[in-house]
């Protein structure tokens, strides 16, 4: 690893890039229980070793359980659910159609982000994300807490998260295949 870091710093020096040591952390991805203490250095400074790191809005933990990221998503979505509730009053609130648009942009966008990387998360964590979607749909429909999620999904035309994520991945694969085919033709 240290040899690769040395090559990276050489490349950065040659190409005018500067590595920020304040933002740089190392995470050892392993399921080993014993700790590995390898001191990695850039420009002679030790890199901070962490158990997790946030990269492009996704929290990667050392065991790739995604629990920290799911908790982060839940906190973020709970704040947005409060906003959705605020505009959903019965007498003066937004219509179901408007609430569904808000739900998709405020909640579902968070749940969908990075879903390809998060596909390996446990069923327990997937159920946590499903519960957020269900709570959001209850607000949209003005339904009681005991209302079945499947009934809410039918009423709003929303798919369960696992089906939606499967469709998104399928569409991404199709786009990649089409791009590759058009590059081969030209």
C-alpha cells in the first residue's frame, strides 16, 4: 500500500495536484477481528486510520455493513418527513399529487442514491429503508399508522424499494449496453 501511495504522490506532484491531509483518511476493509496497525504516510505525514469514511455522500464502514450509512439516511429522511407533514394538513394542505411529487424528490431521491453499492446490505437495514418509504407514503395518503404498506403503494402507484432498485439497475445496464453497441458501430 505504501508503495502505491508513493506512486500516487509522485503522479500528483508531476500533474499539479495537492493531497489534503486534513481530508485524507484510510479505512481498512476487512472482516478480521484482530486489528492491523499499518502506518501509511503521504509526504512523511501519517494518514489517519478510521473505521468509516464518507465518500460522495455514502458512508463506507470497515466491514461494509452499511449500518452507519442507513442511520445517516434515516436521520436525513426523518427531517424531510417533518417537512412533508408540514405541507400535508387536511384542510389547507397540498394535494396528494403534489405530496407524492414532494415525497419522490425529498425522500425517494435519498433512498435511491447509491443503491447499486448498497445492494449488499443486510435485510435488516433494507427493512429500515422500507419503513421510511412506508412512513412517507402514509403522509402522502393521509393514512393511519396501521395501514398496510402494500395498500399505500397501490394507492400511490409506487413500487416497493427492492423492485424499484431492480428496475433502476436494469435501466442502467441497458443504457451501458446501448452505449457500448453504438461505440462499436461507429
